[in-house]
C-alpha cells in the first residue's frame, strides 16, 4: 500500500483548501516566519474561508474568530515544517505518483478526473496550482513517513508475544468510529489546570455539548480541525493510549479525561461495527523450476518442462521424482517440489495467478517468472482462521501501526518545539 494514501483524507479537502490561494489579495504580507520560510496572510485567510465553507456544508458550529484563527495558524506552521523537511531530505513526487493521487481524490469525491478539474475551476483555482498543492502535500506525507519509520524498532520477541495473544483471541473484531480531544501541557503551566479544563469539557460533553465543535475549539491533537474525527479503527490500529481506554463501551460513550506524557485526552465512541471474521486461504503446491542460461534459451527451458509434463502424464515418472532430479529450486526440490501451505500473496504475480486459478491436481502449462520457467501443481487448498505466519504478519502490522501513530505525533511535536516561529500579527504574541 502506498504510504501517502494515508494522507488522502486530508487531500480530499484540498479542492477547497487551496482555492483562495488563487484569489487576488490586496497588500498580502508575511504573517508568520517559520525557520527560513513564511506563511502569508493570504494563506491564513484562505484556510479560514475553507474551514467556514466546510463547516457550513456540514452544519458545524465554529468557535470564535480568534480561537479559530489560532488553530489554523498552528496547523499551517506544522504543515510548513513538514514541507521543509521534505525539501531537506530531497523528497520528489513524480507526475505518475501525482496523477495517481489526483485520481484517488476524484474517486473519494465520487467524481471523474474531468469533473474534479471542472469543480476546481469553478472555485477559482487553476488546475496547475491545484496539482502543485497536492504535490507539496504528498511530499510532506512522504517525508513524515520516511523520518518516522526510522524511529520505529520492532523486535521479534514483540511480534511473537503479540502473535500468541492474537492466536488466543477470536477472529471476530470490533471496529470503532472515534473522535479525540487533546489538551496539551504548556511549558510552566500547572498540570492541574489542564486537568480541571479537561474535566470541565467532559462535563459539558456529557450534558450534550457538540464534540466536534469542542475539538475544533480546544483540541491540540492532530485531527482538531476535522472535529477530532479519527474515523473507523480496530483497537489494534489505534494508538496504544486509545486502545487501553476502550473496554467495549457503548456507542456515544465519552471516555476520559486520561493523561499521557503530553497532556490530557478525551475520546468519544461515535459508532461501533459488529464482528468481522478473518479467513486466510492457504495453498499447498509443488513446482519444478528450470532457469534459462546462455546455453539454454527460454524456448529450450519451456520445451524441457513440456517434456517433463508428458512423462508425468504418461506414468513414466512422478512429479516428485522429476522435481528432485531437475528442479533448480534447491529448497523445494529436496521436498519433492513441495512448497508447503502458504498464502498466495507470498509469491510473484505470475506464480500467484497459477496457484489461485489451477484446479487441485492439475499441472499447469509452463510459465515464466523473474526466477525462470515453472510448472506447478496445486495439491490442496484450505481455509484457516489463524496460522502462525498469518498471526505474525498481523502482529507486525499492528505493532507498526501503533508505533507509527505514536512516533508520528511525537515527531511533529519535536519538530514544532525545535523550530523558529515568529508570528507577526498585531493581535498575537510572538512565539
């Protein structure tokens, strides 16, 4: 999966976010200095108009102007820092990647690429400007992914331990749609003040206050301007601090406040989906591999395999005997050509196609992969809910997702804390 697609939730809103950047602005000026870069007043005004437009569309209540402006400036600062990191490490987004992203944005908006282009034009933005804005967003996402990956260390013992726990659980998995508010500790601030504010917010939420509005107004979390919405997630996909708090509560439950190293958190369970059964198809196949050489051409390798198939069908020799004698895959040749029960995804595409489509007991025609020429026979297929390999793969993905979300949040906070930021607006204090 392309890692940048994780950012498309944000990118789908950029059709409107980028629009006002194309509008003429009188006396545009630098509003914020971010390291060696700047944020213009027109950037802030653009984002303000966009958030208001989205709030109107979604019938969402917004906080007062000064609070909304503060939230938007903070997001633009963090976005600028990520784009600077992309430039620093030399991230370049080619046109093919960009085209794929724009196609996916159109799909997510239930539009064709041409309809997307027309909607951009209707909002006053040129298509080249839109493309470059998307290119910057993808570059920032790629930089974040690359730099955060370096911080993640998953040891085999962690994978084994989690795989054992997963194997003991039912394959049915509950999904939660969650929203989040984070109140951050500031330097020199009494932490009890933050806790008191968190308790006050929880009391208001329990009395019916709108969670989305509260998140936009007060949250310093990564999804604040989306109303704190994290979307649908399994517990295994959540940051650990979220997963530890969810104990099968009902839809609509407010959870918290609970404390972490950066502040206090509040969760809301917006919805819950039922059980999902995970089934894995494993295939036991055997093959014979012949590799072309300077002496043996592709046609020669193919003809040799055709002769082996003829001998097997004629009863002159068994598949196992010929695999031991002729196959140039030493690992499987020693096992009579057998590869054992594996999921098809482990194989190269041509081989995967054969073992997924061949009837059991049928020998394929010779076919070519990057490894050489093959014939393959499917011996058996089985459906399994849990296997050691599947559980370890799943455990690794869970650990990676958890650590990535946690490290990404920490990385952004460190990036922000280490940056030179000066806000030049009259009604703001210098940062």
